[in-house]
């Protein structure tokens, strides 16, 4: 059993905590908070408060809880893996990249379901924003499949985030305008601010100004929140569902020991419209409802749009009838 293996494998609380405190001080986006977190963990270590925890996963959960108690940063997360990993930076980055690529491929690059719903409504169930360098083809195929629908639903209720570059790539399909500033990211490592812009060219057909609906839940996180936050402030989509998780600080995984790694945010998002972000507060939907009712709520709004769009055009009576029949079933 995994629990037994974790209990039997030798690992020291001291090694993990000391390495973690050092990594926080070196990389966390807010140095003063990093120092406070490190001191807090070291204090608990000296007080032998972690000594009774013999299971690695339980230790990770407690330390993660302690980190978030101080920082309120939901991106901070200590992880344990049975498989040994290198603490050498270059080797560790290579291992992480290989692991990421395999996971992304097996996850179909986040695109779990793409279809045309009855009433000519597009639906994209997206569970992750993977880097367009690898996931671009999947994104293009998804957007081209729904290009001729009259309204589009993005289901991000189980989306844990990912690449801001993919956020910009998909968002570019939703505008016909010239490229514009979408978001900015401050990096502690380089002490610079980089900008994210929509693209002047996208493969295939842009979606134009047709209605877009975004479904959210309390699990919608990180890059998925950026997508939601950007579109809300640009007034390009209607958000439906629950307030999102509230994680706006991008970062990277740092391998502390052969079995323990920590995700540390080393930057922060700065939206050009609000000059702030959604960290700690999440994104509030335009239409608040439960995650379970979000899909039906959005679908009804989309169907009503289609009925209104074609109701005075007799040659398209078939699509009106299809939309009306579907609306009655909901």
C-alpha cells in the first residue's frame, strides 16, 4: 500500500522544512511573506509539531495548510512522489517537462468534449490550459469545430489552470479587433513585467462577436480564472456558476528532496483594466448559481438567443424549432 510505503521510506522533516524555507526565500513573489512563512515552519519544527506525522502525504497536507495560513496563497502546495526525482535544477526541469508532456497528451491537452449542441450551440469542456507549443493543434481543432455555431459555452468548472499563453491563444478567437493588451505578469526573478496580448493571426475562423458563456465553480483555478477574469472585464462573455478559487500568482515546481517538491508562485498577474487580479477573492460570476445548475442556465440563455436571432427569418425555421424543442426539455 502507498501509505505503508510512505511510512517506511526514510525521510526527515528537518531536511524538507529547511529546504522549503530556503526555496521560499529565494523564489516566492513576496519576500516578506516568504520570510514569515519560513520562520513559522522552522518554529513548528523546533517545537516538534511535525514529529508525530509519519505519513508523507499527511505531512504535505499539514505543511501546505501552514503555508496557506500565513500567505492565503492557494498555489502553494507541497507534494510527495514515490518515484525519486533529481534535485539538480537542470535534470529536475527535464523530468518535469517529460512528465508534463505525457500528462498533457493523455489528457488530450485539456479538451475533454467539443460538440455542437442542439440549437446550434457550441460547447467546449476544457479541463486545462496547456502550452500552445504542444496543445495548439488541439485548440485550433476545437475552435474550428464550433466556429459556425451561434453561441458558445466554455465549461471550466473542473479546470485547474495552466498556461497564460493558451489563455491568450483561445481568447484571440473571440475578438475580431487588432491585437490588444490582455494581461501582465510581474516576475520576481527578473524584476520585470511581461505582457500578454491577443494574436493578430489565428488558424481558421475567428468566433467574432457572438455570445460566449463561461461556466465556473469553486474549483476553477489559476489560468482558468485568468481566462474568466479577462473576458469579464472586457465584457466579452457572461460568467455563470460559482465564485472561482482565487489563485492569481504564477510559478513553478521546485524539487526540495528526491521525494518532495513545492509549487512556489514567483510572480503575480496585473490586469490592465483593473490594475489588480483575483488573488484570494476569485472571480464573481455575472449569474451566480450552483456548479450543477450552471450548464443548464447557460444553455437556456444560449437557446433563447438563437430563437431571437432567427424567429423572423422563415428560411431558418428549422433551427428555431430545434432550439424551442430543446428548451422545453430543459
